[in-house]
């Protein structure tokens, strides 16, 4: 007859150790309000949200983003700065980014961010370049690619300025909202075929604009005109923005 040995205390079943998860965040940035880029922004957000949930060894921290923001100045990017703040607070172990140029087009900022995260023990992975800051050999490559990204940004800026200088004499420039006007949904086409949104006059604001010009023509300084407008309780153009 087979004897069944009783379980001893030290043989009690213990739960399997939990898989140590890495807290991962993704960062995306789109630098233009072009509709195609808007689609790209939404596609990237869906892609990275799905990616964060696809790995059992990852604990998703979320997707941080900046939309319609240039990558040349770190100070203006609330999404990036929020992510860096959470990194400093110890909430993130690893950052995934589509490419180096999405993180920053400024060499100094790129290197500073990467080194700041490395000092915090946080690694970055750039999908397009297949570079991982966890690899000690990557820093030289990252610095070189960051420099190329900055040069690309400078070239784009020069091309835009050149294009502006060529179009300006013909009047082929976009209309912008300014005090006294608003952009309509209608499209106007210039003699050269340039398309832009029409502007409409806002009557109540137009009266204020006329008054400002008349005061200036009468010799009032900008400070004096501001005092007159304040006395009339004319709201500032940005007062409706909160």
C-alpha cells in the first residue's frame, strides 16, 4: 500500500513571485496644425497606447504629448516637461520615443535630457533609429544624430524664410486672426493661385481699432491710449482666454 506523506509546514505552497514590471512612458510631438499631421498625432497616440499595454513586463505610465509645438525650445513644451517632472519624482523607469527629432531638435536640449534621465536611472529608446540609452555605446551616436536633427531644423527654417520672402511681394501670405477680425470658413484664391481663409470684420472690435488710430493720430502715446481704453473698460484681446 502506497503511503501518502503529509505536507510539512515548510512545504506549504507559496505564491509565485510577481514579475517585476518596468514603468514605461511614451512621448510624442507633432509640430504643426496641418490636418495630415493631426491624423499622424492621433495615429501615434493610438499606436503607443497599444504598445504600452502589449508587454506583460511593462507597467504603463501613459503617453505624454505636445501638439502644435516646435521641438527647438524645451521651455514651451508642457507635455515633455510634465514627463520629466514625473521622471524626477520616480514614477518612470523607461521612455519610448518615435525618434530623436521628436524629443528635441536642439542638440543641447537633447543631450541634456538624455543625460538627466540617465542620472535618474531612466533609459530611452528611439524607435526610428533603434537606439537605446541603456547601451553605453549609444551616447556618441545619439549626440551625432541630435546634431543632425538640429541642422535639419535650421535648414527647414531657412527654407521657410526663403519661401516667405518670395511670396510676400505677391501678397501670397496666410491670413491670421487679429483684433477686429476673425477667420471665416470661406477660402479666397489670389491671382497666383494661392489659397487662404478669408477674414471677417468684427464690428464691435472694429470701432475700438478706429478709436485707437484716431487717438494715435491726435498725438496720444501708447500709454495714454491704454489709459483711455482702461477707463472705457475695454477688455484686453486675450481676456476671453482665461
